[in-house]
């Protein structure tokens, strides 16, 4: 069972919008890196980190929430 997510992956967003503003990219990557660090802390190594495996969804308040998949 997986969480049902509504949104798009980072690769789709980059293809549609192109390069993201630096501040937005840094915010996104800090969240992704935090998730990867937590996985490493628990002994999990993500061997296929790429834009297709970063899913972008939104909170109820509209904040962007990246999720690391696979």
C-alpha cells in the first residue's frame, strides 16, 4: 500500500517550466536532502535519485511538498 499522491514529478515540472528560481530550487533540494539523510540514518541507500523520483505535491495550504519515491 502506498500513499495516494496528486501532483507531478520534478522531471515533468522541469520539462514544462524549465529552470526554477534559485530560492525555490534550494528550498526543494533541502527537503529532498533531509529525506535522503533520514533514509541513510536508518540504513537505507537510495540508488536511483533523479528528478523522476522526486514527486511534487501540495499541502492543504498550498505549500509545495516534495516526496522521494522508489
